[in-house]
C-alpha cells in the first residue's frame, strides 16, 4: 500500500467537495423550480413547505461546502512545510444578501 501525500489528499478532498457542491446545487435548482411552480399555481401545500425547508437546509450545507473548498484550495496553494501567510481569513459571506435572495425566490408572485 502506498502512502498518500498531503497534496494528493488535498486534491482528493477538493474533488470530493466539488462533486458534493455539484450535487447540492443540482438539488437546490430542482427544489427552487418546484417551489416556483407551486407559487405560480398558488398551491402552497405541505409538500411545498417541505421543499422550502429542504432548500434552506441545502443552501446552508452548500455554504459550508464552499467554505471547506476555499480552505482546501488555500492549503493547496501553500507549499508543504511553509506556514500560510499571516493574513486574516476572509470575512463570512453576507448573510443579508443570502436572505434577500431566499425571500425573492420564495415570495409568491402577484397576479395582475
């Protein structure tokens, strides 16, 4: 059995997180479309509510995956044996903008 280098492990982790992001984004897209279709039809059922809850949970999971991927990529950019630059971590994403986006996606459309 061969040893896996740190760089190989990070590349594998990056690929796994990338795949999880693609799957999560695809599911979010399907849920958002379902929610939008229900809103257009004026049909807010328990299934609609479950879809909204799942979409919110998946968006939170996606944010976590994006943070992990960013850390993995930073580690890949840092040569083995060297300390990362003494630069503060980037600030967390703007939660207000995310909430606004969610509200726009979930708000029922008004009919003329």
